[in-house]
C-alpha cells in the first residue's frame, strides 16, 4: 500500500467532534488530502471510460453500481416512536416519518445479468422537512475490500485492465498479504444474490450521528421476512436470468410492501471500531446493532410503464454520502474521498 496517514489527529474539541475518536488526513492536512483525492478522481473517470469501451456501450455509466435493479420514489423511513434520545439526531427523531427514494443496484461498473456474482447496493435519498436531502449509501458486505481511498482506486484501476495481469499487478502494488486479504474479501462479497429483499446492506464507513458520535449503519430485512412482507408469489413467472433480481422484487411488491430495519452501531474505540480503516469490521460483540427506524417500500407495480419511468428517473439521480446535514457528515478516508470522487464520476455519466 502506498498511502500514508501521517497527519496529527483532528482537535478533540473541533465542531462535531467527540472524545475518543479522531480523523487523520492523508498528506498531513485537509488541503493536501483534497489535492490527492482530485488525482484519484481522475483515475476513477479513466476507469469509467475503460468500462464504457470494454462494454461497447455508447454512454458512460456510473463507475460502480452501473445497473439499477429497483428504483422507487414513494418509500418511507419511519423512526421508532420510542427512539431513545441518545440515538436521535437532526431530523432523525422519535416518531419522524420521512419520504425516501430508493435505488437498489448491482455493484459492477458494467451492466451484467442479475445472476452474476456481484455485490449489491442500496442508496436512499431522504427528503427532510426543511426541504433538504440526506443520502444513505450501503453495500451488501460489512466491510470494504480496501483500507482507504488510495487502495480502493488502485484496485479498481488494476481490475479494469487485462485480466491476466490483475494478480501480478496486485502483488506488485499491494504485496502478498494485502493481496490475499483483498482477494479473499472480494471472493466472499461477490456472490449470486438470493433476492434484494433478502439482503442486508452496510454503510462500511462511519458517519457522524449528531451527539451520538461516529456510527456505522445497516439496512436488514425483517428476520426472516415476515408474513407482513410477503414472499414472492408461487405463481410468479420464471425470471429472465438477465433481470431475475428485478423480477423477484417486483413479485414481492405485487401484493405487499417490502420492509427493512435500519440499525446503527456506535463507535467504541480506535482499536475495536476504527474510523480510518474501512476494511475492519465493527463486530457486534463489541458494539451491538441498535434498531432506530423502518424503511417501507409500499406495494406497487414496478414493471408497468409508470414503474419503469420512475426507475429511469431514479437512475438519473446522483447519490453521495456528502448529501447530508453537517451533524451527519461522513467520516474516514474512504468517505472523505467520496465527496470528490463521486462528484467527478457523476459529471462523467451525467454527460450522457
């Protein structure tokens, strides 16, 4: 790994800071780190263009999560009526009911059949009472394969190149132990999905949660899917392998809503729940998951003309963890990079 974290910690009494945690900026300062992130953004845009060329597509797509599977604009995030005060922040308060747009996707940067092994993504765009928006982004594996943004972009760049050169290039850039860890993570995370309503989705990185301090968050189905949520009807037609996840989700929504629970996990210590290393899991034994809200996607037809038009519209939207109030700012190197890198990527695919 070529990155180094050598800056002093943020001052513990900085706005939004809480005792016991810190952020460390690449290059020694926020300004140096931001310049580095701009360089990484140029690499990511190059990966987008490579993916476009390799796929034969006439348009640029998102660098990751190129294929939308489900897009709805009438979901609701409802916070527990008995939400403890120390788990609320901003507009996320006891009894709050907030409209949400939901985008569920396959993580690959190219459009592939739904049955392909892959990560899956969930992105929420929550409408706040004052008219602002708050995005929550998650993927279907608890941790990132990359420790920080430099490693993430380097792996993406290598992966977009010739397949026979991926392993030797990773070994040269990351070394044997990190290459083994990364490939093991990717092997476990990239798998066929049993259905997007059955997946859990993790934030991976931490965000500030008001006075609660740093947290990670997770969406998970009611466990197991309760009769209220309803399994896919037995009479559903056999899915097209290319769009099997969409067909499955549509069948589940045809007569009943799909619901997910939103949980948060509190920061404990730098050793057990690090802020800067996105590859380390915050274990439930160290920091239990705390139930804060329920996401409900109401029953509807997502395959009729109206549903497909809504999905197409949702696919034009840019989701970014930095679309959030200040008391929920993203934390850690990977999240700080996303502000710059996602914006550059969005400019590239919006050009279509």
